[in-house]
């Protein structure tokens, strides 16, 4: 059978600084009907650009400079706008990363669903709406007959992503491009979406390009995997071969990241005073309690990972510790001494001892200040160093985070990569010479290789400076890599806590078990096995709801 | 009626021409993507553009004087406009070229990436600034000096009532218009600049304060601003100026100072709104939280963390606000309560010479007298906005 999509020698340029620079440097691709191809690579590898080019589309400031994109015998690079209009949405569909941003908030879901079929003359409104409900049922959305009449904001993120998949299916396309459809979702929600997408793609024998940076996800979804690095193809093989026997060094390094784990530390001396002690705090936003009687201790030189899904109260706990949200009941003590609830009432030294590193380095660093100013400010503020002394200390800190001082001192945050920005965030926290650092999802916005570098750095700094970390994360691989103790949270309560080893060995609390089992593994049969074991109605939100 | 017919006929022929243009393009270029994917609207635009270009060239070369001996005012003004545009473009181009060759490394780099509009704006602002600062040296006569002959025509041609000593003529009581224009730059622009600065200082600091502290202070300030904004600003200013004119006499403080304060307060409400909105977006950023948790004081938060990030929208607003303040002053002077005679002011000049506009159809040069001051206002407004647009573009480009 001939290929449905045939890409040959595709080269794409992007415009910056008045010149065209290559983004994609000659990629070939073949896709048969009903086949799923996984595209993986780090950010900037050109995954999304290729995904869009497969539809003959490029973003503004980007052009296809060479090569052909043949879809069913039609070259989309040279095809006229009219020809493309007739194909896109009808025979080729696209599912974007953020369904919430891709739906029009002003229209009901079903009205957006029927738009493409009616526009392309595939079917009339009534029929395609009925078909939409059928698709919702197939994708196991709750209340399939009614959910379409809601507005996008009335539906949860995972449900919206499935509704978008249904929308892409509305014209029964031959090819769907999924651009990181589950990246923004929690693990328990992600698994539902993955199962739904896989099932519906199989049922309609649709070919798909599945773009992601998560290897374990792509292992579940794809028949073949193509690895990309800076616009070049690294290698391509079918999924099982690729997982068991990667050829190239780069691919192997991607595989190896998941094996990173810090050695376990000896058990805590139960008699010692913890650095930070959270004592039965209950906190509220307005009149609603969002934390209920949360208690845990963080000892010197230890990492406590706080795990849970979005909305479980992880970040709120951090806000209580920093004093941004004074607790209603309970208190926080530091080295045995009770801290004032409000940060405004804490003295300079108390503020200095506990520092924070943020998830989004983009918003955590003032874009108008140079690196030297950002790191230098706490040095001056807390230590009183100025002039040459301050410069010297900043240089030391930059060396500690493995950045060359002279190169970076005068740069602005926008001139750094994501991983480098996160390192600056770490340096700013270190500049205060704290005992305790809160790391709020510090690696979740980063590529896996970069994230591993950050985790290693944090680990080394802990060994060198004896720091304690509270590590907020939803990613269990990160927990495995860096935590000494784990606190599992759900709905503002601590569900389970204890040393890491105990947490990762059964028996678990039911919720911990669900969390752990929902993390995709590198085994291509993992999803199939899990669905068999738990049953389709016992995963994701459905399972959480039963608790 | 025939005018309407003409209009319909022209639109129809352009509509038809667009079809022909696109079709011919497709055939001649062998269906190149540019013509193949061209939408009808774009084709219509091309043909309309071409039509307007031809029409302008044709109109430019129409005779200046009609067969009846009456000057053709439309053609005269159109020629002035085209000539002015060409001269301005050339001046801007030369100025940019000059900036690219002379100066420090930094300024040369700045000029290299500068669009022509921005260099025109800078050139105009520079000229205004020089004129304003050295008005006393540049102007041939004093601003209040009455020179005898009233209502001398502009152009300096004695045959039609001009005088070479007064190239732009004299006004209704015999003061030199050129000198008054030059002094006007000093009075109007200078006062407008000070007023805008004051408005930004008041509105900006209160706005950021409200955004940072929120709570009751924000409520108090915002509701007061709502009340001030609910009153039409020009009428409110007029009212306050009337009251102030009584006070000014009693206290012996020049009315101009009251005017600066009144306009600054009224305009600062708009600045407050903007600063507060921009500030609210910035205070939720993590770096502000980090600074608060570090224990930083209010002054550091507002001036070191928030202000640098609010600079771009504030600058854009500054350009716009400057023009509005400028126009308000001109309007108040036009109404007689602004800058007081004998001080020269562009708004007052427009008012004083306004009746001459009625002569436009017969004597374009006579009608130009009030237009000179109005043109000076318009030119500065355009120039400031060109520069602000460019700065905005540059600073938003930096973020990426």
C-alpha cells in the first residue's frame, strides 16, 4: 500500500534578525493509512513545525524553502489556497496542545464541532451534532448527550482535550496531527485521554502524527518513532526496536535520563529538631478552607517531595510556609522557633533563611534586569556587600550554578535558555545563603535532559551546603530521582507520608496507588495491560471520583 | 447628482479592473502563487491604489488658476501638501543618513535600524526644541511688539498686499506672525511638556501604589478618579479655570500655573487608570512575589521592579497624552482662558486669525494664516506619535 503522507527533503527556514535561518534541515517521512508515527525531541527540535508543515502550513515568519509534502498524491507545498482549504479540516485535522486555548470560549462545544462538517459540506448540522454525541460516547466523556451544550470553560481540561479529539474526527479525516495533546494534563487525566485517543484512532483506521517530548507516552501511542534534534532526524524505527535497542548516542541519552536516581540517605535521627515543621495547618482562601490539618517535618539536608495533582494544595502549603497566606489554624516553626504567620511580620533573617525557586523562570526573573542585578540584589540586601565585593560574590554564585560569570553577568533573562533561567533562579535563592529552599515544580517546564541537569545541580548543592528542600511536583519520576521523603496530598489533605522507599513499595493508600499506576512506563504494552487490569472505567477522573 | 454617478461609475470600473488585473496576472505569470492565491479584496486594493496614484499625478498638474481668474484652491493646497510631503521625506532621509555616519557607536546603531517615520519625528521634535529654547534669538521681532501695519498678507509680495519685512504677514493688530509662531513654540510646547510630566508623575505613582497595595487605598483612589473622569474634561477644565482666574488675581500667582495644575490633575486620571491596569498585571508576577518575600520596601518594588516593566505602555501613553494636553491648552487658549495675551500661543493664534479661513476659495495664501499655527500643532502631534510608535516597537521587540 502506498503512503498517505510522503515528505521528501523538507527544509524550513525561520526569519530572525533580517535573515532566514534553517529550522528543519531536510527531513523525510512516510506515513501509511492507519499508522501512528511518534515525533519526539526537545523543545526547539522542530517537532511542531514539521507537524504543521504536514498540513502545508507554516507559521508567520517561517517558510518551506525546499522539499515536498505529498498528501495522497497532492503536493501541499505548491498547492493553491483553494485546494488546501478543501483538505484541511476535512481530510487532515489538527489537535493542539492546549484545548482550553484552542476552543473559542464564546461558543458551545457542539457548535464548534459541527462547524467543519457543515463548512466542508460533509454533512448537515443536525447529523453532525448527532455524530458528535456518538463520538463523545466513544471517547467516554461523561453525559455525552449533554456535554456538547456546555461552553468550554464549563468542562475540565481532560474532557476538553477529548472533545477536541472528537472535533478533529468530525469529518473522519485520513490524518490527524496531535501536538502534545496531554502535556498540560495531570497523570490521572492524561491516561484517560491517551486511552481515548488510541481507541478512536484504531477504530476509524486514521493515520496520525503524535508529537510529544514524553517517551513513555509515545511508547503507548505510536507504531513507529522518529527522534529529532535541532531540525535533523536522529533516527527512526518501529516502537519496540527503538525502545529496546536505540542506535544513536542522543537517543540513548534520552533513554538514560529516566534512570537517574540519587542514593538513599540514612534514616533521620528522630530526636533532632526539624529545620521546618508544619504543624497542623488549616488555611483558607476567603471563607473556603483549602488545606485541612496538614503536618509534616523537613530535616536538615533532606528533600521532602510533596506530590499531588493540580488543586491538591501543594502550592498553597508552600504559600503558608513562606507567609504569603497566613494559616487559619496551626503554625510553621523554623529550627524549633514558631514563625509569624504573615511574611510582613517576619524579620529579615527569618525571610533570608527560607527561599523559593519558581516553576516558570520566565515570570520569576524580572525581564528588565540583568543577571548581575538579579543575583546581586539579595547579596546586597542581606549581606550588605557592594561594589567589587558584591561582584565577587555574584561570580561565585554563577560558578556554583555552572554558568561562566563574565559571559552571563550583563545578560538579560531573555537572552538565556529555559534551563539557564532556572539556574539563575537557583542562584538568586542561594545568594541569600538560606537553610531551606522551596522548589515549586522547578523542572516541569523543562526538557528532560535539561531537567536532569537541574536536579543533579540541586542534589550537589544539597550535599555541599547542607540545604533542605521542599520539592513540589506532580511528576513521580522526579520524586524517584531526588526525594528522601514523600508527602502525598489530595484535596488539601495529606493522604500518606513516609520515606521514599516505603512509598514506592506496596501496600499503598488507594490514591497513591492510582497515582503511581497512572505514570506511563517505557513498556509499549503498559497501557494495554493497565486497561486490562483496571478496566476502562477505573482509570483517571472516574477512579478519582470513586474514592 | 452627476457627482454621485461619477463615483458609482469609478467604483464599478475599479471592481471590474480588479478582476481583470488578477486574471491577467494569473495568465501572464503562468499561475504564480502570488496571483493564484490572491483574494479579490487584495486585487481590489492594488487597482484602487493604482487609480489613486494616477489621479494624484493628474490633479497635481491641473492649472493653479481657473479660467474665470479665480485661484483653484484645491490644487494649490494639494500641491503644498505633496511638496511638503516630499521635502519632509527627503529631510528625514538625509537626517537618518547623517545619524548613521556621525555620532557614537551606539547612536549610529540606533539610526541604522530606524524607520523613516521615526527619523522624521525626531528631526521635527529637535527643530521644535531648538526653536523653543532659542526663541528670543531666532525671532525677528518680539512676541508682543505691535509693528504698525495690520493684516499684512503672507508671501511678502507687495503687489497683493504683502511686505518683505514680514514673510508670513502680520495679524489683526499688526504683530509679526513668524515671531509669534516661534514664541508660540516656547509657550505652548514648553507648558504642555511640563503639564504632561506632572500628570504622569501624579497618575503614575498613585496608579502603581494602588496596584501594589490594593485594598482600601485602591478603592479610595479609583473611585475618586471615577468621579473626576465622569465630568467632561474640557468643560471641567473651563469651570476650574474660571474659578482660578479669580484666585490668580487675588493671590498674585500667574494663571498659567493654575492651568498647568488643573490640566495635569485632570489628565492624571487617565494615566492613573493605565498605570494601575499595567501595574496589576505586573504585581502578580513571581519576581514581585520574590522581592516581597525578600522583605523589599514599597519604594524598591514600585520604582525598581514594576516601573521598568511598565515603561513601554507608559511611553506610548506619554506621546498620546502630550498631544492631548497640547490640544487642551490650545483649546483653552482658543476659548480665551488659557495662555493669556500678549503671550503668543498657537491656540490663540488660530482663534484670532480664524475668520480668514473663509477666504480659502478666493485667496489660498490669505487663508493659510490661521492654518500655520494649526499646522504647527498638527506637525508636532504627528512627529511625537511617530517617535513613540517606534520606541514602542523597539521595546516590545526586546522582550522576545
